């Protein structure tokens, strides 16, 4: 008997950042149905302990599966770095058997950086949690032994972005302070290892000059997802295609409607989600 296609693609982030990734995914794969979840009540994740990030991510994954998702993209580097492996290895087999899939953003970004760098000097800007996890370093070195990775955590950027203050003069100064030490290392590729930072790409490119490739994750993740679905027709066949987009947030604020729409590129009307039930 043929399985009826029924599932959506879930996209999860701690806040707005994942909407930039979803925008690129929808542009490349518009026919699928998507459910977005932003944990805006508990953002930022980047300064929290791995245990808390795991617990929040597990709740988010369960919520998205309860809304009919078949496949989830964790569009949050912090959650990908600190929780994804345990979700894949422990939670999914225990709670869902082998049917559901959860993918992250660290591996696609690391693959792309390795493919693009010419001098094998790669910069990484990310949250404290992502940097401390060592996940990027591990994925980069696994693919290219002689690669040099220069990391910088940027704890102030996510709060500035979530409050809509990212284009202000103080924000530009902070950005410059974070990035200057990386540019001094003669990197030729800079990974924006936090999905929120995609909104700063133009500003960062200006600071970096033309010689540094700024790698933001949206387009990379979208392309890798398309390749993944081509490689896994058994999953692709379970995904529904009615071009539906549904947005959930754990805190319904006016800011989400305004900034969310700016990040996603078209109007976003969110429904409140309760993850702790
Ligand atoms: N977008 C998340 C990431 O990619 C933001 C992290 C946070 O909530 O601090 O890491």
C-alpha cells in the first residue's frame, strides 16, 4: 500500500534567527508545508548550560512532531551543537522509533566552509554555547585536518537582534569589536555560526572587505536539505506539499509580528505555543 503524504517540515530556533533559514528553504523548496517554532519566551539559548539547551530542544522537537512534522531542521546552532546528537541517538529512538528525522545546521555549514576556504584559515562567530561545545571545530577538522579555526563568541549580538537594535551605532561598534581579532588572523572564510547573524551579513561583509567569504547558513541549509530529500525518497514521500506555513512562538509579542515578518520577508502571524505541558 502506498503511504499517504502527510507530514510537514518543522523548523526550530530559539527566536527569530531560524526565520532567515526558513526564508531560504521556502525559496528553494516552496511546495512543502512548513511549521516554524521560535522559543521567544526563553531566548537566548547561547548563554545557558548544555543540559538546559537539551531540555528546551527536546520539548521543541516533541511539540513540532505533535503538530504533524515528519522532519525537523534545528535552525539554531546552539541547539544543534549542544543537543542534536543526544536527540538523534537517545530521544528519537526511544520516543518515535526510527520513523522521524531531526537535522541540524552545524554539519552543513562546516561542509560548506571546508569546500570554500582556499587558505584553510576559517573564522567562526557564534554564541558562547556553540563555541564552548567545540562542535564546529570538530566538524571542520574531521573534514580537513590542517584547517585552522579561529573562534569568537558574541554574547551581545542575539539580544541586540531580538530587540531589533541590530542596526544601531552601538551594535555596529560591538560587531567590529567581535570581528576585528578574527580578520587579523587572515581568515578567508567566516562562518556566521548563529542563525540570527544572517541579518547582519551585509554589515559584516562591509567590515570584512571583499577577500573574506561570509558564510551565512540559510542558503547552505536549504541546498543541503534539497540534496538530503533527493537522497532519501522514503522521507520525501511522507512530506505533504500544499505550500502551508504555520508559525508558533512561545511568547506572543507585537515585536514578533513586526520583526518576524522582516526576517521571513513576508507577513508572519504567530500562534502561541506552550512547550512545557
Ligand atoms: N539562532 C541561535 C543560534 O543559531 C541563537 C542562539 C541563542 O538563542 O542564543 O545559535
